[in-house]
C-alpha cells in the first residue's frame, strides 16, 4: 500500500469509529408505578468512551504518518496500531458491561436499578470492534510497505553548514539534477527553467 492510501484509510476508519459510537448500543426497558414500560438506551459514547479516544489516536497517527520521515513512520504506525487496539478493546469491554450500563440507565430514569426487559446489544459495538481490528491490520500493512515509500521533500529544511542557506544559485544555463519530481519543483522555486 502507498503511504497516501494508508493515511486516507486510517482517517476514514477514525471517522467511522466516531460515527458508530454515537448511536444507541444497548436497548432495554424498565417501569415505574405510573408507566408500565420505559424504554432505555445507552449510546456507545457512554458505554465505550475509549473507542472515541482510540479514534483520535488513529487520526493523529495518520496525520503524523503523512508528514514523517523514515524513523517517524515507525512511531506513527505503532501509534495507529495502539489506537486501533484501544478501539477494539473498548468495544469489547462495552459489550460485556451491557447489563450494568442498562441498570445504571434505569436508575437514572426512575430511581430504581431494575429492568423489565433484558438488555439487547445493537450491531454498532461489533462494527466498532471490527473497525479497531482493521486499524491494527492497516498499521501492519503500512509497516510492510514502508520500505517502498519515498522520502518527504527537503525543500523547507535549513541546509547544513555556514552560509549554506544563502549559497550561490546555479549559473544561468546549467541544468540541475532533475531525477525526482521534487528536484523539478526546487529548480522552479530558484527561478531555473527545468525544460
């Protein structure tokens, strides 16, 4: 996979995790002396807050990957894998605490932690679990492909050595080394015609 594909896929996964955390993950019902059935719903953001945090980590790692050089890529990919693992673990923990969260919602609604219907999980926690695993797999695929990715441009870096930043421009009529696209853009920036 190319670096751009990994970055865009990671950003898409982060957005999908955030979108899947908003709906209700747990449905249940309780009752009160005046109302026979009171529906309850616990959103994913309450049930698994770590999923949103993990999505932010994946998005931040994707942005870092877009800008990083070789050493920074490894750190960014590790961060992406850690964010994906956090998303998956949080979703899994949320599914196991469905009953406790429904009881807490009943207590908030009627003042008594009692349910008239057993809690039912929606499809959203499983979707978030899959998205977390996909982020880990994407980070692994990026780690495999990172050796084939090009380097970022050195265009805006300060050159080494005294006076290097204000060194002489190439003589008129000389053609700089134009083997890479970045070299062509650098030549244009200096005012040279690469044609």
